[in-house]
């Protein structure tokens, strides 16, 4: 046995020598590189094989290089802790540079968590453009025409225009009428009698703005000091609901949940109704890095109020919400709201007084619709984790169907889609897909019956399906997709639309990609047939499309534009 020298506690630890094999950085680079290659080149295969949500894929592609850079930087920093050379300085830079960069700049993500750009946190990027002031004084919204688009998703609130037919753009492309800057918002346009109403955020002012459709000139602008902004920045800034025009009045829901009733002639305020306040929800105030104050409600509704008002006779219907608590007695996830919260609230559209409240389920981001299904007139809504039906006169819940969702995560944003007199469809993104439900009327009691279910079909995120001749057309996780409306069997899909929007016009689809490309596509189950396309506006196009006569209105959070579309000869002259 040999004697060992006693250890010296004062002796410094032995550091790796230059000849030591440094496997760790290469392992990190190899693993991260392999994952990035798989996510980038095999994303369609992964989406089909494991139903991978594109948001997960895009976030992984954004974070993996940062993780690799940080790990390798720290490894070199620790390894060279006792020696100062170019490698240790490079390691310090690799660790600190991303931190400094993200302190100064914030990432701006698209609808599928795809990185769009970086914006400075503490100063303006210098790209603000002056928005036109009001040039005239009054509008004539009390006069209606058969071509009006008076609310979210059109006259019937189903994303379908039935009295206009469009011609191919291959020989006669759309004509740009005007294009101009607008304030931040995800609101669409509502159009009546040649006047278009939308919502905008202009610094600390939340605005409801009336434009002339033919010229883009501002008619009036109702503005109030109010600003919604979510802490995560994924939902971004400003209002996100589309106004409703009815009997010469404009009804608009702010991003903070205040319902304003405006005089359609000049935009003057008639009455306001603070929905979160009535539901007992606290507004949390904060300020961003540029010093602009904003509020966010203290509920699961993280990304602001996006529900567009529904008019039924003298009532205005809106989702209510409240402080959510899980039902301990429920077998499946079931979020209920405590009093004074409610699923739906009905307001007298003339006086602004509350009429009834219905249900106690927590809400999501979709808007209510009115439909007659199984012989019963009912309000249909996708709440936070259920599809629900309510009596239009009393607010009583008629039936409910469990549907996965979380309004601060994998949220429900789409509306209920009516397929026929007895069947509805619900759909969403986040790898959830679609569910067909039929209703049976047993002596006045409605019973939901599950039909087709496919987690890979019609994965709508911010958009809604449109039904034509028994087939559903929708933007599904970057793809324009056609599926059988009853069986959900896919017919075809075509990529390149992001989280855009679509509108069914006669037998053709107007499809506005997230990047601002507007395409005309034949609504047929046979195959994808594009009849032309045109680039429209800069920015992120989550906003819905509006059509008035032959004029289509599109917008983003940066710009709005109006194009004149060629009409099919079957449409005839647009006399009104």
C-alpha cells in the first residue's frame, strides 16, 4: 500500500486543462440544432402525427437558441473563471447580451407565437404617422341598405354574404380605393349606408371612429381616456371587439369592458355600461415602459374584452364574466363565477339599464349568436370551458356541453357555427379541433348529442368556419381548410394564411392572411382553387373582413384599406 499525501485545504481546485475534452457545448449545439431542424423541416409531419400546435413549435424555435447560447456561455464562464482571455470575455458577452437586448426590446409575436419583429420598450420607433382628423360632422346610420354589414361577421353574424357574387381576379384585379394609418386594435369594421365604424387605440385614448367607405375620410371620432394592455404582451394593445350598428346607434365594447352607446350621427355618448364593474371584477391599473397607463381586469379573461354586442329586439346581449372558481362537485373541468357575475347579461339598448342575467359559467372571447336549432330560438355562446345555450327572453341556461378551454391560456375565441336546423359545430385551435353536436327536442327540453369529433380538423384560433353546401371552410392552424361539416372529414388544405380571417361571399371565399395578403378562393370541396390575390396592408391582420356592396374593408393594428372588387354578372347593378 502506498502512502497518499494529505490533502491541502488551502490548495486551489484543479481546473480542467486545455487538453480536456469539452463535450458539453457540442452536445448542446447538436441537440438544439437537431430539434430546430425537426421543427422547421418536419412541422407538417409533426402537426399530423402528434397534433402539435404551431404556437408550441414557434415558441420552441424562439427559445431554443437562447437556451443554447446561455448554457454554452455559462459553461465557458465557469470553466474559465480563473483566467481572463478572449473565450471568457466571449462567454460573458453570450450570457449578458440577450439579457440587455430583452431589457431594451420586446418581441412581438403573431397569432401562432411566431416572432414578427422587435419593438423598443422605452422609446418610440419613430414610425408613428398622423391619423386624419375628422373632416365632416354627421353620418346617416339610421338609413339602411340591403348591402349593409352592420355587425361582427356580417348581417346574419355567420361570416356569409348571400346577395353579392364575385368575379375572378385573374383578368380584373381589385382596385385600391384608399389606404391609411389607423390606431391599434383588433376590431373589424361594421358598415351601414356607406359609413364604416371601427375601434382604435391612439396612445391613451380609446376611440370609436366613423369613416366614409368611399373616401376613407373621418366623419367623427368618439374618444375617451382608456387603454387595455395585457401584461404578457401576446394580446397587445387596444380594443378587440367589433361595433354593432342598429337603428342609427353604435354600440361598442372597449378592451376594458365598457359598453358605450353612441349617437350614429355625430358619435356623441348616449349611455355607458361598465360590464366588469357590474360583474364585481376589479380593474388592475399599471403603466408600460413608455409611461402610458393601462388597465387589465382581475379575472381569467387575460387578453381583454373581445365580445361584440348582439341585438335581439330591445335587448343588447353580452357575456358577463366574474371571479371564476372551479366547481368541486363537477366530474369535468367546470369554472363557475361568483355573484354578482353571470355568463350573459341583457341590457335595454335604449336606456342602458340591466334587464336580466343568465348562467354562472366563466366566459371566453367569442361573441354570442342568436339561432333557431331543434325548433327553439336560443342564444349560443362558447364560454370558458363549455358551449352553452340560453333563453333570449329570460337568460335561463337551456343546455351546456363541456369543451376544453382556459381564458388565460388555451382560450376559446370562435363562435358557435350552425350547420342546419338541428346541428351545430364548435371549434378552436390549440390542438383541440372541432366537435359536431346535434340537438334533440324532447317535450321542450333540449338534449345535446355528440356527433363527429376530430382534434385535427378546423382548428380555428381567432377565426370562424363558414358553411357552404354542406362543407365547412376555415383557417385551421395556418392552413385554409375544407372539411365535411357533418363528418369533419378533410377534403383539402392549403397553407400560408397564419391566423387570418375569411368571409364567404356567394360561392367564393375572401381570405385575408395574417400577413396582409387577400385571396379569392372558390368554395368547392374538390380542391384549392385560387382566383387571384392582392397585398393589402402592413401589420398583423387578425381583424375580421367587412364587405359593403363591391367594397371590401380590411385592416390590421397599423393600417386600413378599401378595395373595389369585380362582381359576377349575376349580381346585377348595385342600386342602393
